[in-house]
């Protein structure tokens, strides 16, 4: 099914024209398709048919309550990395008993909140965290359910900023230290071992590294069983990539096939933590051309969205397709698509051939993941609105911020 299509010369999200959304809600605005979200989740669900498995959506990819609620209604679990994300999941109707808590720097307060909420598991990333979690659980008279996030030292072949499974990364427990740390965990009175976890990176397009990591994790699980440590689940993380340009992207079934083959006949429940692959291509950033500034070396199309709205191009030199919302008779020219923020790195796209005029609407595609969640108020710019389209229905998932809201928590010095 096509969730974004051109009808009568105008780009639509499901049955709603982006012109209508711009007129009603202004720009820049994030726009998501509910049908695209559901189709992406169901692709994982279908691939896991017949297996004891749980898909835990990685909240960091897009934490809007409306999106979390869509996944909660589909039976999803959630992968969180902060107490704030836990509060969002609960507010959105998610089940805390399906939550796994990852992250290298969980505070004692976050641990307490998660224990009191009754989460499924903590993905512990260091010996120090294990000791702190044991102490926090003891103070509450509880046992903390844990997995160790083990670093398998597998090269995920992705951007270095989103690689998480190598020895040089800050994440996880070194593979060679994991077995002894599990023995230590087994001896702690307020720790209960539930599983084994790994996550090697993001925007993974080749299933082979994930399968290589899974093979190492399964070998470790068998060694732990020999030590008398039996696991109830195996968490293989997330990271499957999406198509931003012309990349060849596996389906969920193709990506998981090798892992499912390796785990055939095992008793442990299987957990997966997809984020980008569930939301990335379910959203776009709608923006307007403010000024066209032709130059002797480059032509600049200055839009009302900026690096504070979509950080990925400036941060990773990431590519997002940029298309016109309406058919245009303007001449085709090569443009640097940039924002109004006071930074030379404020760009959304380099050297794009577009037929545009001042005032035209553009759609920055594949912006459903790591868009709004990484946005900021740099230059005192209110963050964008978020709209969720469901067929012909438009839901305001987040209203646009006002300038006054940006400094409502601040105060000037007394006279």
C-alpha cells in the first residue's frame, strides 16, 4: 500500500492533502501515517508468527504519545532509555510489564520508578550498574529482573555515530567479561536473571552482522546454562534500516530469517527492539520555501524548517529525499535546501534538483524517526507541530509550541 501519494498534482498522506495540513496547522509540521505505522509493525508480527516473541518498539526513535498508543493497541512492548520514556509509555497506554529498560546511565530514581511500575527487564550495561540496581531493589524489598547487554564486538557496517556493538563503543558489557558478571549477578540477593541482550547499531541494511551477533549470543547462553544460569528470554536488539534514497533494504522477514533459523527449537522467548524501521518511513516534515537566493556558485532555497527541526543532515550528513508538494511550472534548478538558523551547518539537503518558487511547500521524506525526538529550540525557535493522519481523519498529535512557552520556566533577576 502507498501511504504517501500524489493525487491531482498534490502530495497526500493517506487521504489527506498536505496543502490542507499546511493551511490548517502551518509549517514546519511533522506528518505521520497511522496505516504506515501499523503496516511496519505487522511486518514484524507476521515474520514472528508461531514463535514466542515480543516486539519492543524503541521509544527513542519517536516518542509522541499518539504513536506509542498506536503500537500499544497492536500489543507492542517498548524499549526505553530513561524514566521520562517510561512515563510516556504509561501515559500512552503501554503495558509496563512489556518494557525493557536499556541505557548506560540509569539513575537510582529511574531504577526505583521502573521497579515500582513492574517492568519486564533491565538491560544492565556495567558491573557498577548491576550493584546499584541490587541496592535500589533491596531498598524497595524487590528483586530486579535483569539481562546483561553484552557487546559482541561485531562490526554493524553503519555510520560510526550509530554503531554500538564494537569494543570502542560505550555500550554494553565486554563479551569476554559477560560470563563472570552473570555469575556475580546470580549471587546478588536482589537480582533475578531473566535474559541476555545485545544491540549492535542502527540503520543496518545487511542482515549478516545481526546474525553473527546472534550466533555469539546463543553460544554465550549455552555457556551460562552450563553454569546453571537459565535464561527466560533472548533480546537481539533492533537496528534494521530503512530506505532514505536508493538503498536495498531487506523486509522484516528477510532481516530476521537467519536469527529465527539459529533459534529454532530453543525454549527462550525472543525479544526485538526495532525503532527506525517502524516509524522512519511513516513520517515526513512539511515545510515552506521562504526565500530563493540564487548565487554565482550555489543557489540557496531557504525554508522555514531548520537543523533544530531535523538534526540528522547536520549531525550525520544524512540524506533525506525532498519533494515538492504540488506540481510546479517553475524551471528546474539545483538548490541547496537550507534553514534560517544561524549556522553554516544548517542544511536539509545538498544539490537538489527542484522546480520551486517562493512560498511553495516541500516534503522532507523519511522523517518519522529521530526527527522530532532530536529537535531543539536553538535560536528560540518553537518546535514543530505533529499531525497523525488516519485515513481521512487528522489528529493533532502535538500542537506547535509558542515562543512564550519556551521561556515560561525562566525568570529575570530581581530589581
